[in-house]
């Protein structure tokens, strides 16, 4: 279960430096924008869930000159940051948790980049968005898959064994697989919708594990779960030591990002 208040604070605190470290998230956003371009449609009313610093918002704003964009983000710091560089009557910014929102209009395009992994009730949110998508509309989102940070997970497991910790210590919130998303989406989106899916892998390289963990912290994406199990004070030091020993090659350590993409078209009638 994600602690949304903790999530707000962390993303708000790191809004000004997010873009410097969010290289993979930007690549994921680029994939969504290119997919939207390939539809060759003009979308009048657009909803973006988790607009963050406005990387995707700005691309949409420039791509669709006559469209209205509703950009939602849970973190006040993110909303303030994007408003400082994109303030136009065609864009409405809303600071809110999309999972708690009731949408009172239909949207021709719904897009979300690297956000769905923070949802506590994915199925209900997808059902709501399915109802919010206008006939003939298009919805696409990216998120992180179960093999994200696989190296870090293995190090947490080894450190747990070292300290004799029997409970599972999570390095991050549990991520779903592409098959999980296929199953969930197939149960929600009926014959009125056409679904397609894609997954990719990206790897980032750092001088050491500490640099990797620092990069996660600087985008506010460190573990925001509720009820985190207490560990010995030197647990993380042990994780770092294991990571640097097990995953350093040619002077660098790798971090895996498993990216998932879901594309949903709604029939016109």
C-alpha cells in the first residue's frame, strides 16, 4: 500500500531536479508521444494523469495546437514547477490524487507516463478511466514492470538472509508483470475497446550503488510504502556492499528498468 502523503512530499521536494535524473521516464514518455503521433488523430480534449514536471504535457501542448489539456498530479511541488514554465489558457492544472477524482466530462485522449505504479487501486482507477474515455478516443500509459530494479531486490534478499530477517523486506513497491496488466485490462475493457501491449528494458550505469540510490532519491521515487518493516541500522550499508560486489562490471554497476506500455482504442460507436 502506497503512502500517498509521503509520495506527495517526496515528489514535491524533488520537483526542481527531477528532469536531471529521470532519463528513463523521459524515454518512456517519448514512446507514448510517438504512439499518439502514429494514430494521426486530432484529440480535442486531453487528460494527463501524473503530469509531473510537464515533460509530456509540453509535448502534447506543442503537438495539438487547438486542444484543451487537463493535467493532474498529486504533488503540489510538481504542479508549481510545471506552471512556472507552461501557463496557458488551454492547459488546466489540477493538484489531486487521480484515484480519488470523479471526472465529469469525456476525454478524447487519456495519457499517463510512469505513474500507474503508484496506484493503490489499479482496477477501480482503470474502470473509471474507461468510462471517461470518449467514443473514438485513445488511451495510453506507461509504468514499471516486475523486473525493475531486479539487482536491488536480490541484494535486499541477501542482506535479509545475512541479518536473519524472515519477513520480506521490499526495496520498492511490488511491480506487476505485463501478463498481469493484460489480465486486468482484458477484464475491464470490453468488446468496445482494442488493446495492445509492449515492454522494453533500459539499463542505467553508475559508479557505485550509492550513486544509483541517490538518483532514485533525487526523483522522489524511493520506497513510499506504508508499514515498512524496521531493519538494522547497517542494513542498507550491507545492501550497498552486496550490490557493489555482485553487480559491478568494468567499474560500473547496472540498474534495470522494465518498462510496460498499454495502448487502448475505444470504438467510435
